[in-house]
C-alpha cells in the first residue's frame, strides 16, 4: 500500500510499504523466554540480588535504586511490594501555609508535595498563601463510603429479578457477614442494578481511617461466599467486582453517589488581594472560568476543573496513598463567581477523595514523615486529610486560573522549568 508523501500519515501502520517488514515485526516469537523474575514477595538481600542478576545495567543505576538506606529498611517494604529491587527518590516540596477552617481540618498546614514537575509546588503554594491571607477556606465532608459491586449472571431477567428481591431482604445478614472480616469496616448501604440477566449488587462501606479498598474487597468476597451457599435462585457465574464501583476510573456515576469522601472547599477572595497577588482581577478570573467550563462541556469532561490531578497526585505520592485512585479522586467541579461587591467566590467539590492515614503505604518511613509534617499521621486524622486535599486543590485551581487570566501561565512554566538565572528566581518570588 502506497501513501502520498504530500499528506501527513497518522496511522503508523501505513507509513511503511514493505510487506516483509510487517512479517518480520509481527511474526510469532517462539524463542526461549528469559528467566522469570525470582523471589515473589520475598524481601531479602539475597532475593533482591537474584533479580539484579537478570539486568544488564550500569553499576551506578543499581546504586541509585538500592542505596544504603533502602537496604537498611528492607523489612519495612514486606507488605507493600513484590519483586523488590530498590526505591525511587522523588523530590518533595513544601506548599503553604494553607489556612483551613473546616469541619475536621483546623489551622495552618504546610503541605508536602512529591513531584518532578517544575512550577507545580510554586503554583499551589501561591494559591495556598492567598487563601490564607483571605482568612482561610471552609471545608466540609458531605458524605463518605467506599464501594464494591459484585456481579451475578442468571439464566434470564426473571431469575435476576427474583435474586435481587431476595438480596434486598438479606441486607442485615450481609452486614453481619461483612463485619466478621474486619474490625474497622462496616457495610452501611446496599443497592442493586439489573441489566438483562445481570445483577450488580452495590455495597457501600465505611472504612475508618483506612482508604479501605482491600478491606471492602475481603468483606465483599465473604458476602459472595454466603450468597453462593444460601441464594434460593441459582446463578451461572459471580464475580467479586463487576466494574460498576468506579474503582480507579473517572465516571459519570461520581456525582450520583460517593466513592471515598465527598468534600467541598470554598473561599471568598477580596478584589484587592486578587490584584496584588494574582496580578489580575476577579472579573478576568470569572471570565476565564466561564470559557474553560464551556470548553470542558464541549470535550465531554466528567466534572469541570483545571488541574486537580496535579495536586492530588503530588500529595498522594508524598503520603503513601494509592496514586492510581487519582483517576477518580480528581473528578470535581470548580466554580468561580463574582460577589455583589466585586470579590471572588471560589469553590470546589470532589465526590471521590480516597485517602487513608493508616494502612497501605502510609506507614512507610518517608510517607509517614510527610503525614507527620501536617500532623495527620495515624488513626483519627483521615477526615482532616480529606479536607486538606480539598483545600489544596482549591488553591491550585485559583493559582492556575489566575495565571491563565493574567497571561502568566506560559512564562512561569518556561522560566521555572528551564531557567536557573535571576529571571527564574524572580518568577519563583512572584509565585511563592
């Protein structure tokens, strides 16, 4: 197949006219496989060394990943990773102070952000400082639950309906079964969805100070075991998760329910403060927000926000959260409005903030240290951490929209990411 060279070819398969090349690249490869990665979940110096023996890399690369501190702390990673070969260092910057007047988060917070993206910490820090100068943002947790949605396949919709009807009246029993698997989680709600001969059971749990994904999976599995033994309606197949919970993906379901914590943050910025710190006006920021909102609608965005994922990913990395949950946690709605006296009202609502202060990666040394910086390590702090997340991303939304409204966005990224001279330092001072 030949293509005109005068036209850009977007399909890589069409860029070559050599059929022999196709056959060479895509032929089945039956050559012997290399050795599998040894050791599984074993975290020991011997197991790690056996994995490094598979790799042909510079000694310096090994030293970067397997430094003395990592070797000294090997046992700490036992429950967090398989096939360990080392650790990766990510720069951590400090944003703030961020003053929060919340239902749970109260006071001034310095927030650690782990990132390799220039300008990110500076932008969030600027937004946090402006919020603080305005007296702080208000934060409220509106709702919380974490879900699992097991699926069941029946012969027909008739059997599916009969099963769903039975399950509704078994809720109290399901709750007892779930409770037998955990000291901290509790089944709090159940719903169902019937689609033809499919039934999705929608279980929602409270999970204490843990983010809770593993907790609810284990509890749901036990309920499924009970259903297999006691359901009066036979089913062909069942699955502990049928992809209806929204786990690690953005979905329109976000705004109809909750996954994790539904959190709202708001602030009113005086017009004078906006001009002084953001170098623009509330009117310009609202105009930009309106155009960006329409742009989000036109592209089919779920929610409407600027760069929530930036702040959450950096905070999640720093504090040992499940970073993949940024997929759903970053769904949100940012709103800017002019007040009657010309000030700027700003808010953000996040329906899926998934965080924990115990369990998972939160107990690892660096991650625990970052939680301790905010005074949020250990039990009793998960709600405050969720509100800090909302306050942080509100700061980021204010700062990025101000930069775009003031035409500073490109200049800031160019100088902060490429420059080390006085002009870059000047931009840092402007932002921080």
